[in-house]
C-alpha cells in the first residue's frame, strides 16, 4: 500500500484547519492545496506575460574606465557576445550570452557592457540569486522563488511531492504551522545556496580563480534559483519522521520505505554538491530545505515565531494566547509530548481516538 492510500493522508479532519473564505466565497482548501494551486497559477500566468531583460550581474567596464558616468546610456537592444564565466567546479569557461552595451553618453564611445537574462515577467521579479540578495537586498525573493518553476517537468515533480507528502505533515502540524514550516524550509534552501555561492566567490578572490574547494559553489552569483524543491525536501524529511516505515512507490514502480527514500535523496544531493556535479546549486537548496525540515518537525513550537512578528495584526499570534500552561480546557504539554513521541515511534496510525483528539486540539490552539 502506497502512502497516498493510507487513512491519514486521505482523511484530513476539518479541524486541522485550512484557508477559508468569508461566507464560503473561497474554497475551503487545505494550506497544502493552496500552495499547489498558487504554484500552478503563477506558472500558467507567467507563461502569458511578456519576457523582459534582467541584469545578470554587475556591469563590466573596459580597461582604463574606472566608473560609469551619470550620462551613461545602456543600449536597449542586447547583442550576443562571448563572456567568460565560472562553472560550479570553479573552472573558467567562455559562453555566448546576451549583453547590453554601455556608452559614455548619447554620442560617447562604448565603455563596457551589462550581461542580461531573458526572463518571464514574474520570474524576473521573484527569483532568488546571491547577487540580488547581496547587492539589491531583495529579501522578498527568499519567499518569491519558491513559487516559480523553470518548466512543466520541474513543476510536475515538485507538485507530486507536495500532493503525496504534504497532507500528512499539515495534519500533524496544523495549517498555520505547516505554512510556516514549508516557507522556512524554502528560505533555508535559498540561504544554503547563497552561503555556498558566496563562499565560492570569496575563495576565488583569496586563493585564485583556478581553485575549487569541495562543497562550495563557484558559479556566477547572478545565476537564478527557483522552484519549490527546497520546501518539498523539508516536507519529505518531515514525512520520514512521522511515518518512517510507510511504503512509497518510486516512479510508481519500485517500493521503498519513506525514510530510506528521504535519506537516499539527501545523500545524492550532498554528493552532487561535494563533487560540483550537474545542478549543484539546486542540490544545495535541497540540502538547506532538508536540514530545516529535519530540525523543525522535531521542534514544532519554534514555528510560531515565523508569524508572531505580525503582533496584534495577526489574531492567531502568540500575543493573543494565554501564557503557556494556562490554556483553559486544553491538553497538558506533557500529554501532547507523549502523543508526539508515540507518532514518531509508531506512526500516526497507532494513535487512539483520544490521542488524535489531543493532537487536533493542540494543533488548533498552537497552529
């Protein structure tokens, strides 16, 4: 029996929450369903929006030019030119990419060029890169990139992961904590990518352009990162904690325990990053998401802080709750911890009706 056939995946109780519209205007979907719907909607909408040119890094000036004058003009029409870049293994390679010439003025000579990407509109606004985080302080991209996908296959595999494993984790955490969990896993994936990418840039400056240290990313800092994969890896790690012995059909054919699948995928991601293999940057994001998932599923109370920053603007934040231990009519903390320990040891299916009620009440109170 696959994990999607189990009762705790099929029958998510209404008390576990969901995003509900006033008067039933919005569908009473779970948070996981909304995440899938938003990812699909953004992919479809962005496909109809026009493409645009987006700066792929800082401008390169010709020898003898020390700064860009205020009268400088960047040519609107890019041209193809050979550009030397660094791959994930730190090796210098020449490839043809789009560049926009920079002129000293409307009648002045060309003084340099600006590399550009051709991007979809929403992708250009929301993608994450080390360059955007450091030079433009684009913190919103830590969230935005999680809802973008490069192509239909990329979208399909990520949504399949959320569809099969997300409901179980949401039932365990409650809707609000699940949303915080998912977004934090994605943020940690982006930060892991950015950290290793910045480490590679610093190593190149200090040790020379030909040095490639295992585990660091030496690709261009403007290389975009996008996709829900980091969050999906976090959800996968959470599923491996909640139902380690559940059987999953890999490629719908090969049976494998969920815990085995999770750790095999994490091991492959780690190997790819250490060896500088194909898509090492994406695998670095997967590692960050998996580490966050491993940490937060064992410490769900720490997820409250993600939304508590809203203070009184959020009526479900900690500011509206009574101090710990004084919640009237709610289960005791020790009782909840005992139920959580049982879930980890034996799975959700082992819970009695009373223990399920305790878990639901704790999720409603905390989530």
